[in-house]
């Protein structure tokens, strides 16, 4: 679906819409597949890191979505990445950290805070690239 979407995007307007649809399904399928594979691998190989590993994968996926959204000026992809990052942070707070000792919980909160500050800094630094301007393509 992903590669079909890439091929269709080079055509006319209707083909680009179909290509966007195929790309969306391809990325969603990749996200679900990677989540399932990570969960199963960690469940059998390293059960103590099962939930945290999935959270790391989701965070990387969200970061990639925001980065591609900034570079390609795709507002929906940026927003999707930010929403996925928010879901990941909520999952970490309410699910992952509930199963961790106090010392590791403190370390995790510090690292999560640093990651959030770094993400906010990068987002603000590149704000001029994707700020709602007359020339932005909202696709």
C-alpha cells in the first residue's frame, strides 16, 4: 500500500488523492505491525521491558511523523505525530510507570521531561518552516 501510494502521487489530482489514501493505510499498517512485533519480541525475550519498548517505538514513530510533517509542510502529519506523542506520554505516565520501582520512576520522569523540553525547543526553532502562511499547503 505504501509503495502504491508513492507511485500514484506522481499522477494527476485524483491519483494524488488515491496515493495519499494508500500512503495513510501503509503507514498505519506499518505502525500496527511494528507495535505487534515489538510487543511479541519483548514479551518473550525481555518481559520487563515490554511496555517501555512499545512506548519507545511509539515515541520514535511520533518523532518521525513530526519531522516529515515539518520538512514536507504537511500539517495533518505534524498533528498526527503530536497526538501520537501525547498518547505515548499518557501511556508512560499511567501504564508504564505504575510497574516500576521508585528509583527508576524518578529517572524516567527526568528523561521524559528532558525529551519533552527538547521536543518543544526543536518545534519552536523550526516554527517558521511550517507556520500557517499563505503559501503553506494544508493537504
